[in-house]
């Protein structure tokens, strides 16, 4: 059995050095002219960017976060569609796209190693939960209440 998608290189992660963004959600691979940080965002959200003429939330799947050059240089991202909501996925580099052999549940074979299949919707939920948790903590702080 094979899965289609875009293979993204990440720094050494708990599940390996590659992640597969499934073809079912991929709209394309784009170069982001820059990523703008937004106050209040929490990992994995890294900022916003212009991709294919629309403003998108950028989600970083690299455990080391965005490289410093990502906010000043062109960064390659995988643009995904989650039920009409676009998000851009960035890692160290976009390696390839195509069909990959399923190695085991949740993983495909990527050369000599396995790549975890990314649940993009879960990643977006993780970002939203982190942001709302941070906002709730601020709203509940004694300084805000006074």
C-alpha cells in the first residue's frame, strides 16, 4: 500500500528526520517571501505569511523551530487546505513529493528511514489550544482582573 504526499525534512524529531504531509490536504508547495511573527502565537504556530495571494497561518513542524533566516528570506512551505482554511507547514526543507510505501501504521518509507504521517488538523488544533491556553492565563491573572 502507498500514500501520496510531500516529504518534509525536520531536525532530529522524536519520530525521525522526515514527516509526510498527506496529499489529501496539500494544495501545493510555495515559497513564502517572509514569515511575520504575531504576538500571542504559541508553538507550533510560527506566524503568518502570504501564500498564493492569501494570508495563512504558518505552522512549524521542526522541533528546533524556525531558523532565524525564515523571517527574512524565502522559505519553502507546504500549503494545506483544512476544510477551506489554509495553513502553511514549514520544516527544515521540502525534500520530495510522490507516492511512498506504507512502512507501518502512521509511517511511510522514506529512503533508508521511516517518515511519520502528519495529522495536519491535529497540528492546527494543537496550535489553537496553545494560543487559547495562553490567552486564558492572561485573562485570569490578578493584574488583568484589577
